[in-house]
C-alpha cells in the first residue's frame, strides 16, 4: 500500500506527551485512503454509473480504522454493515479488491453478485470479516454465534489458539432497535461471551433521529445497568479518546471478563447514501457535524508534534496515488461471465474458504446407501435421537441447541437424555428467540462447527426468516468464499388436532429460499438416512419432522445402521403400479398407500423424501408409464409445492398424459383446531381414493 505507509512502524518520540500505543502513521495513511475512495466514488464513479450504491464513511472512518488495527488474533472476527469499509482496510483488504467490489467487477467480495458495500473477508491467517447481510441488525446474532464458537473451540475442543480471540459487531444507532440486536445482547450477556458490540452513533437512521430508536438517544446510558455487560461511551472523533476507549473495550473482552458495548458518537458527514441530500438536517446541524470531522483532529494531534507537515502531505499524496492505481486496475477487471452466476447455490467440488466442516479440514465418512436393519421397529423419535447420538459421539464439532432441548429433551422428546450424556456444552437450551437460535448457528457454522438448531414448531420459524434467507444465500452471494452448513430441525404438520400456530407445514417457503436443502421424511428409516446425510454434508438443511409421524405405528422401521445414508434428491417408490402415479411426502405417504390399496387400481406411490432437490426424473419416468398423475400434500393448494410438480409434469410429459394433472391438498386456510374440522380439510385416504377413481376413469 505504499512505502511511506509501511516504512516507519511507530512515530518518533518528539514530545513528553504520551499517545496510546498504536501505529499512528498507519492510521493517518488509511484515513487518507478512505477519504480518497469516498471522493473518487462521489466525484467520478457514481456519476459515471460505474458504482451503483455508495455509502460514504466520512466521520466514521477514524475510529473504525483504530478498531480494525486492534484485531490481531488469528480467530478474531468482525461483522459490520454498509459503512464499514475503513475497518476492512485496517484488516488488510486490498484497495483494488474493495474498489473492484464496489464496481461489481469479477472477483472481489462476490464476483459482482452482491452490492459492493455488502462485504466479506475470509482470512485464514488473521482477523476475518464475516459475511455482511443487507438487512439492518442482521449482523448481530451471527457474530455472537462466532463468539460462542470461540468458547466451544476453547473449552470443549481444548484449542488454545482461541484463548484470546473475540467477536466484534458494528452497528449504527438505529440498529439498536432491531430484534437482532436485542437477541444478540441477551445471548452474549447470559452466556458471558467474548463479544464487543461497537455502536457508531451518528444521530440518524437515514433521516430518523436517534430519539426514535432508544429513549434519550443514548443506548449506552440505557444499558448502563444491564447485567454482565461492560458499557463504555465517548467521542469517536477525538483520536486519543477513541484509541483509549477501543483499547479498553477490546482488552475487557479478550481478558474473558464478558461482553462489552462501546458507543462512540461520530458525525455522518455525507448523506445516508450518495442519493441522500440530507434536506431533513438544518444548516446549523450540518455545520456542527463538519466541525467534528476527525481528519483535521488527527492532523492537529500529529502535526507538528509527532510528524512534519511534509510527511502528512506525503501520506495524503501516496494514498491518492494508490487509490488512483487501484481505480485503473479495478476498471480493467472484467464483468464475471454471465453463465457463472448459476454456480455456488449449493456446495460443489471446490470447498468454500471458510465455514463448515470441509473448509476446516474435517473429512466425514461417506456412509452406505444399503440399510443394515437391526432390532425391532422403532418410532421416528427414537430413530432421530439415535442418529443424533451417534453423530455427536463420532464428530466433536456437532452441537445441538434450541428451546427446551436440554433436561426436558425437547417438546417432542427427540433430544431426551442427550444433554446428560454429552454435557451442556454440546446440548443446551437457548433463550426464546428464533432469530437468536438460527443467527448464532450461522456464526457457529462459519467457525467450522456443525450446529443442529431446533425450532419447536414450523410457525415459530417466522421470526428467524431473515437469518434463514441470509444463511441460504451466503455461499452464492460470496461466490463460495463463505458458507454456513447446518441442520435446522423443525416439527411440522398436525398431530391428533390442528391449529394455526403449531400445525403449519408451508415447506414451500423453504424450497423457495435459495441455498437450503429440504428433507421431509415419512418414516423412521428415511429419517435416519436423510439426517445422517445432512449432518455430514456441506449445505444448510431444513429437516422437517412431521408431528403425526413421530410416534405413528406405520412410520416405525428397524434402525438401518450407523452408516446408513440417503442421497438428497432421490425419491422412493413405495408401491408400484401402472394406471396412476401419486406423488407425495411426509404424513400423506401413509394415506396415499392406504388409498391406493383400497382403490383396486394399479397405483404407483412415490415418496419424494426431499423437496430441494426433488426427484423430477423419478416422477417423469413413472408418469410416462402410468399416463396419469395425482399430487397429494398437506400444505395449502395455491402456490404449494404440488404446483411446481404439476408444472414440470405438464411441461415435460404433456404428450404422455391421458388425464389432467390433479392435486389434492389443504384448502387455502390455516389448520383448524377441532379434529372434526381438521379431518374435513386435510386430504384423507377416502378422498384420495375418490380422486384415484376419477382419474383412472377419466
């Protein structure tokens, strides 16, 4: 980054006044680089439409640089937001890389797939920047998950290289009003995790004053009595104050004294983004903000007491030249080849740089697709528990968590006894926050663990949808730099009765979330094979456990062995026939089999087992023989996954059909509670048989 910037590691002692221990020349250089990048984008690249989204860091930059220079441990990690480029520069991100990413050129943070300010920085040899999310507040719980993973590596896996590592999360004052912030704060303080909450308070969430985000516009004052949280507040524009407070905050967390919240007040010297004119600010407010600009404050601190004006000017000139050279190099980068944009939705042959077992060098056994049945038939609860127990025993990076999964063993008893056997470090209860459950799992997965979070019921996943979506798109939007493999277990569907809160399926929502694989086993044997495949895999998996099948007699099977695996995307023909193909999954498989046998017709029943990916080949081959297709599922009719299957059959097997493709589903209503009402709307064996008759006789 230039000779002057790297030449003298520390300033000569020209005064009796001491400065905080820091490479102040480096700070000055990076501050000039940040300002030069902002100016280049605002004056040239945005008007020329070479940068489409621009967020100036002026005013925030000095303190961020100091923060980044303090992240020196190999397993330190930081997650910021759209105004965090100065911190990235301090971590060592190359200027051309940052600028090329802003210009959406090939390479960089995302190969042009994501907005240039939505960054990531995998750094195997030093502090990494975790993949930023586009939503405000979404950075908090994954960072806390990283911090909890630090403790897991340190205490459970006994890895001393994590002894002083910390997680750092950046957010503006508006982000302290989000669910993610409060969930992360709860996790960090109840678990006393090594995480630093760094709040840059510039007084405005775009145009909304801080008084709308927290009472009195001071989150530090409001959290002063928050238990297990060290709170610090001060001026982020004064170099000595900022350096002193940041060093105090980082030392507190590194010394394992618990989490810390550091609030630094800074001015936002430009609009929220390039397009923001700040018309909502008075002229006096803007003038007062510019009076707090940290750049002249740094100059006045260093010149002439610690460096000559000529040296300051030379640093500024060097920064300008380096930024201009980076611009030339970035503009020479091509746009990524359009056909490559389809890659890296799921794991491929080349592993991601960070995240998951594979990138951590953990090789899992492939397993066997041949079942080796042993013992009596067991229910699905026992089968899932036994599989989890085996994988916990053989892979120390597997850990289970969720609401009530510890001593209680889960509301469906799936994890019963596992905490007693493996300890509370590996099987533990969580606070009541689904965003916190999934978000922390993301951070743990990024740190090379295999988290198995549980959501108690399908409807309860709704507060975690942002984290679910961000997790699924991570591999794609970072162009395979990061991924967060996990197995998210979730009970779905009715059980004896229904209701709008505990009996939802809505699996199609997860199928429509890019990057997630979705498994829906109908019986104990398939549950074992699919779960083991998921736990040894390299992608996030939604593992949906139907409540009605957990203890159903029909779903019981002998345990298929500790090596049994089922590849995703491979359906199973449970009954063979030649007059009609029924495609189904989950609890409807039993009912379809019953209806097929009672119909007196030669009906083929296909259990998809996984919906992402789904075995379209098996369905099309069957339909080409039977010439009829009926799709049965418990989810709602409109835009249910059956519509996708019907569309594929119509597109690719239309000339083979002797009857219209038919669907039998729930109507477009929530699940009713009274069993009489429920049985009226859920597809029954009788109504399936009636549909079979109608299609065969068409």
